[in-house]
């Protein structure tokens, strides 16, 4: 929310500091707020999202993909699929866009202290968990084992490729990366198989563990039963939902799943909460 | 406080407000259609018809600019909208079904984030309500806990009297302020009784029971039979006093333009459609279900209120005769 | 002077529809029948789809049967199952729309069982449902009706329509009035009307010819017509729609009936229909024409607009 105005719909302006082309149609933008006060005071929690403006095209909703422990900038990651995301893809380093937020609830990181963490993500859904991953890695001693199971359709579709290498090379994270059958190139050094299958193979222990899952609906559908089989209770599984949004702050009436507003009551939910919702997302 | 105002004095009151530069919004004919719109003279008012829209546009306009942008090279300049610019308004002749929705909408527009576009207009508006002496069989305010003389939402409420003129009662500081600023027009109450009030012929709906049914019947084959014929326009949402969903769009070019907040409706197929092509409410019965759920369950879950005042406009104006009162009747009969 | 309209045959028409619908459903000739049924408000009617012969008793035909049911057979309405033959109750104006849809390859005649009704007229949109049909309460489109008896149906009750009074044609008079205005005045007329438009798209959603699964104006890459309900966009919306309907619109006037703001949309469509008749000899009727005037080109076509 803009510091200097009572207009809740007015975005803060930010400059694009860096662009990473994660895949042919997925980009990461690193953003620095133009207003000094905002730059110094902007804070958020992992899991929160913002509304990003490509002025002239509109706003689009993505999580804040960088960790709250990193100061001075925020990052977002998106696939160009609609009018606004295509306009955002057309922006260059030095261009201005708008950021409205942070909105929504967040992952209760403090509740995870002392526990093992299992991250399970698929494709373009890694960014909402990546913020938590770095948040936890930046406070590494507070957590037990950290396991990351991440897969995409093909090698080219993996996002944060350079960070996957970093996680692989750190001694304190177990990274299991995979691609769908047929998605591996000749030099692929990871697994081949769908994420739920590879997760079951990796069989992380559910004892004193929290699972964080993010992926397309089909992946979630097959991953939750695996976690159940591994012994995770619905209270110990977290996910983030996405839905069509406009205002991002609970008024425009669009993002509700039943009586739950994804923008206000979410986007972070436990599997227990998700199962209690009408299946309308 | 209780007062009496004659028809003549009431017109004089409005004319003096207009002369003082206040925006006076009242039912008037616009190209043959009665609507709550700004008037330039009291003679423009029509008091014998229910306006086709609810008057919520006095606080929640059909379309409004929420900011403008201008691009110069890599820089963008934003121009904010100053709520102080919203005009002082007197909203006149507001029927109970329309006025009662206003405090209901307060809840969502002040939920954590304060929408000053709505709230500042609310602050600056004095609502003069008017009791109804006529109803048709689409009216069902009495069925949802209101009545043709319910002053909910009004700062000053008028009841037409048998001997002419109106009995007035103030319900807020704003109402009292209006009376106190015009003491020569408002007299002490006389003994003229009220004209007989309208009697909407509708069974009363036990809203708790309706909500309990909705809590349990998200998946129910009756949604198909109720709503298959819905054609997915926005008429019901737009004429409704309580519907408040909106869209935010940028209009202009890349170089300069406006960001606007416009009315939107959950009946439209596009409402929940993702850019990926996925649509959680992809068929019309699901969208209609959301309408009923939002009005009679979700808004209650979130804010403890019902999002319907029984004005009957959706019933009268639905292109395919979907009747929300019939839906509620059917729910009441189930089990 | 108010003239009553004779609707005494409607009760018999109702009986005939019921028995025919029951018959074709029982015999399995159709999988469903789209018709009208009584609704909660006294004297009102609503569209209904029945697939069980036992429900045939719900069907009615009254002066409140205003809907053009053809819209439910277009591909835009995915919810109506289209397995096998479908029966549909049609007034003459509704049938013209169906015929148009057949001409545009949206419907196949052999997939329809047409139950035609002789119709003396239906109520105007601003009239309460439980009102007698008279020259004052009748829908404006009915005043100029030339299709009281639908032609080419599979079943029409053998009930003769009583002679109806000749009614003053209000559309023709209004079109003439607008045509006689200087452009500035005509612009002011439409500006006043369109200032009421709230972009509810009811006009589009009930129109049988607006069957595009995604309307041009609902696309946002690019946004051809702005969505904001203000004069510029409203004008653009209605002109685009009138142009897209030119040569196709069958004159059912549903758009005008459903407009919550009483915008006289049918005037635009009737004016376009006149232009099409004059320029290309085209008129909506009961004969299927698969060579629509704006989808085919012949050398005889008027080219006077090319200057």
C-alpha cells in the first residue's frame, strides 16, 4: 500500500533492477522501490503477494518471490500468459512498474522452528515456496532437515536453475530434482518421473516435519495422498492457492472459494483448510 | 427528533440545498427511465416509482477513476484522486430496500483496508429515506426482516401522511443537522396519521434456516434446475442495492491513461476466468450458486449480515425470470 | 383508445403444447423440450427444459411467454444438453431467429422438433406480468408482427388465430422520426439513451445471434471496446453489436425487452434491417438462407458506398 496516500488502490512505483529469463516464457524481475521511505520501510512475510502494474495493461497477482530476509529489493516471477503478464514481459531493466501490497496471510515460519521441512513444487509454482526456502536457509540453524523435491515438464521449464545448483551444492539441503518422462536432455543429472512419484521414492520422514506444497492442481491432487501415506497429517501440510484477483484486499468479490477469500484469508492454507473448502478452485 | 414537513416545504428544502451548491440526488426520469440522479430543481423528482437502479451509485459509482498514469521514457508519474473532492450530497427519496443496503456495504468496504472512495462519499452523504405505500409481487423486503417503513440506513426518514406532507424522524447526527439547519421548514408533528403502508405479500424467510441449508448444499442438483436458464448477464447484480463486486482496469495507452474501478458481476463467465484458461466457475449454475451463497451465506459468515434487502429488482429485470424469492421459498421447503 | 387483444386461444394452445410435448417425449422422438412454464409471480412465465413426459403438464402458453427460447440451442449455452433431437416451443419471431441460425450452420433442422404457436402478441417489458393484453400493454415489436403463425414447424396446434385489431406501428414511426432529424439531434437522442447503459450485456446474452463463445468485446488482447460504462464505450459497444447483427438479426426484440434501462435497442436493429432490405433485398423470414447478405458477395451487390 502506498505510504503517502489514503487511496488503497494506489501502487508504489518500482524500478526494474534486473531481469532473469528463467525459461522462454517465465521471467524473474528484481525490483527496487523508487520512493526512499518505501524502500526503507517495506516489509513482508514469506507467502504474501502483491499486485504488479504494467501501466496501460493493468495489474497481475504474483507472490513476492524473494525472501523477506533480503533487504533493498523484492522479486517476482511470472509466466507470460495474459494481457498484463505479456506487457510485463515487454519491460526492460530501468523501466518502471507498480507494486501494491504486501497482501494476504503468510507461512507461519516461527511455528516451523525446530522442525524438518519438506518442500514439494512443480514447474512455475516454485516461486511461492522459493521465498520460504531462502527465508529458512537464511535462518538455517533454526530448522532440522530441509528436503526440496522440485520438478517440471522438461529441463527447460525448470525455474531458478542457478539456485537449484546452489541448493544442490550446499551441504545442508537435500535437493531432488526431476523432469517428466521424456523431459530430460542428454546431460540431465536429476531424476526422471512425475513429482508425486519421485516424492514417494524420496520418502522424507513425516516425523516432526512440515510439508509445503505448491503446484498445478493435478500435481497437488496426486501429491497430497503421497504425503498422507508418508504419515503427514493435514495440519502439517501447507500450500498456497491462487485465484483470479483484482483488488487483492477483500473487496471486489472475485477470488472467493466458498466463504474463503484467497486474498485475505489466504493465500497460504493448510491441507486441512483446503479440504474443508468447496472444491471450486 | 420527530417533525412534520409539508410537501411544499420539502420541495423548498431541496431547492435551497441545490442553491447552496449541494449535490441533491433524487428519483428523476432520465430518457423515460426513473433513476436516482442529481437534480437541478425539486420539480424534477418523481416519487411514485421505484427507481430502476438502487442509488448505490451515489457511494459506489458505475465507473470511477482511481488514479491516472503518465509515462515519460522509463519514468511513470501517477496522479492520485483526492477524496476531499467528493461533493457533499443529499440522497433523497430513498426507499427502505435501498437505504438498508448502505450500512450493510459498510462492512466490506471497511474490512481492514478502508476504501475511501466509498467511505468518504458515505461520510459526505445525508440519506433521506421514504416509506412505501405501494408494492408489487416482486417486493419481499418484509421476508428478509425489513419493512416498507424501516428507517435502516436513513439519516432522516419520511413517512407520507394521510393529510399530506411527511412525518419525519431523525436517526443520526446528520439527520438532526439537516433539520436544525432548516427549522423554518420543519414543523412540530401534527395528528395526521400515516398513509397505509405497502404490504408486500411474501412469506417470511427464516434467514438462519436458509443459511443452514446453504451450509450443507453446496453440491446439490437443484442448482442446475434453478440456474441452467440463467444467461449470464449482469442485470441482477447491477440493479441490486447490495451487490458490490467490481473490476479494476487500465484504460488508455501505454503513454497515458486512467485506472478505473467499474461495476462487475459474478454472473459473467469472465469473472473468475484465469489467463491460463482455467475457470473455477466455468458453468452458469456454478456462477448462480455463488450469487445465492454470497448473499445468504458468505456475507453472513464474514460480516454477520445478509446481502439482500428484498427490493425485487432482480426478479423484475431478470431476462429469464429467475426469481430469488422463489429460490428462497424452495430452500425453506426443503427438508 | 385502448383496444383489447384476443388471447382466448392461448388456453387451448397450452393444452395442445402439453399433449404434443408429452407425446414426443414418451415416444422418444426428442430427448428434451424447451418451453415455458408458470413462475412464482402471478401471471408470469419462465423458460423451462423438460426431459420427462410427466413434466409436460408444466408447459404453458400465455401473453407472458416473452422469451425467445432459441438462445438455449446455441453453442453459447453449454449447459443445455444437446443429445439427439430437441423439441422447442416457438412463436413466429422466435422461429425466424432459429431459421437464421440454421442458415449460419449453427443448428440442423433435423435435430429440432419445432412446436409452433399461433401468437396474438405478448406483454411489453415494462408491464407487470398479471396484466391483460391490450394495445397499451402489448410489446412494441408485436405491433408490427407479420409472423403470427409460424410456418414450417413439425407441429402447430390447429387453432385459428382470431382476427386482431390493426395496431399503429410504433417502430416505423420512431425510425421515421429519427431519420428526419439532423445528425446532431439524432446523436443527442442516442447519447441520452446510451448514458443509461450499464454494460450489463443482457442484450447480448439473450440474443440468439450473439453465440460467439467469446465475444470480441470480452477479449482483452487487444481490448477492442472499453468495458467502462460511460458514453464513449457505450456507444462503441452498441454500434459494434448493431453492425455484427446487420443482415442476421431476426427482429425478436429480446435485446430491447431485457434492457434494464429501457434503451430502445430494437430501433437500431430495425433500421439496419431496412438498410439490408434496400441494399441487398434481404429480410429475415421462415426460409433458411445460407447465403447471408454480408457473408457472400455477388457482382450485383450495391457498391454505392464506395466513393
